[in-house]
C-alpha cells in the first residue's frame, strides 16, 4: 500500500513547537544495559495512560546524533524529541537513547572494532528490555536514516519486535548515496580524489590525498565501521525481516531520496510506503530543494516536524497486532 500524505499549510498547524515535553508526555531517564555498556535514554509515556500501551524504540541516525536528533556537529532540529511527544499525544510510548560513544554512554569499548552489528545489538537489547515491562503491549523499532538500517538488522531475530518503521532509510548502498550527495557539492576533480581515497579507505589503508573538506569521512577510528556500513545491503535486510514494515519518506529529503524508499518497498511489496511530499530529512516542512536552503530547519529546534509524519507513524502502530 502506498499512501501520499498531503502537505499541511495552515498556519495554526505549523506554529512553533516547544522544545520541552508537553503536558501530555511524562518523561523519565531509562538505562539500556548492553553487555558491559550502559546507554542513557529517555522514556516518554502518555500522561494518564491506562492498561498496556505500545512502545517504539527511536533509533538515531549517523554520526554524533543524540537521542533527541541533535548533533555535536551543529545540527539541532530536535526531531526525535518532537516525534516522541507527538506519539505520546496519540497514546504511544517511546524510548529514545544515546548511541554508544555519545555522552550518555557509561563503560568502555573499542570504537576501532565497532560495526553496524554492534549498534544494531544495542537497539535489540532496548526492545527486549521494554518487552519485559508490564506497561507495554508491543514493541516497535523506529529507525531514522542510518537508524533504519539498524532497526532492520535488530528485527531479524523476530519477537519481541512486532513491527519495523523505516524513516528516511537507505534503500541503496551507502557508498552510492554518499557519492550522490557529494556530486551536488563538489567539482569533478574533487570527486576523483574522493573516489581514490575511499577505495583505499575501504581496503583498510589510510588515504594520503584526501580533499580537506572531506577529511571527516576518513577518520581512522571509523574505518571498520565504515567498511561494515558500505557492505550493508538495504533491500536484502528488509527482505529478511518477517514483521510488518512501514516506510516513511520525505519528498524534499535531499540526503536520502524517494528512490531509496521505493527500492525498499520493491524488496518488501507488502510494506506500507508513506511519502510526505514537503518533508525533508529532519522531518520538517520545506519547499527548498537544496541542503543549504533547508539548513535553517536543521538548526532550529522550535520548527515543528510535519504533523503528517507523526500521524502516519501513529496510525500504523495503533493498527498493529501484538
């Protein structure tokens, strides 16, 4: 099933969202115990909820992105926090957490040896922890961007995960999508240098001729992780998932495109695909088709996520059977 959610242009609907939890949401600290690590998180419950309710684990995207969807690299849309609050308004609980390596982590691990599997294991542990909590009826994994890949991986083991939501998730190999993004930002000479450097990097070598503005992509500590990410097959991963799947994609997303969502849907024809035409990668409304033009929505935590995104997710979760 493909659903096309119309843009919502009414000024009252798009009024600035608060940056603190609304009265309907009750938030408390939550710790995920993953092996020797403790990952700090925030559990959001609908105030006054009675009986067992569904809960979604919100899995963050790439890089130093925290539980709220904000990044140490100057990005602060607050999208995950807003999504948690909108779902609470619909009677759905959420757990959002800081990935290993973020400030909410307690314990030590060797980042040079980390792969996608390690981060997916953390999401899996979070789901299993919530499944043992009598307050919750069913557990859904909700991954955004790179978090979509982690959600698909974590769901492959089956119960207690009853459904997977991919939001702005890769549908093509990471390297293909990354180069597509770089093509819009750099000249051909820089891209040739990038291609050579990335080939060396993925072979386990440290490139010597790295374009200065792209140095962050070739940090030695991330080499093992980048190799695992580059080898990840999104269509194969979604085919391996036996639970119901929802795919949500913004039509104005310039990082991950509708083409990615369509490839995921082609691999799982029974999945529901929802395209929100004017939503960008951080789930906010824009008419601009350039990253530079969209940047204000990435940096302003008071701009609300599009109601259609939260509605599509809430509607799907509430229809799921445990």
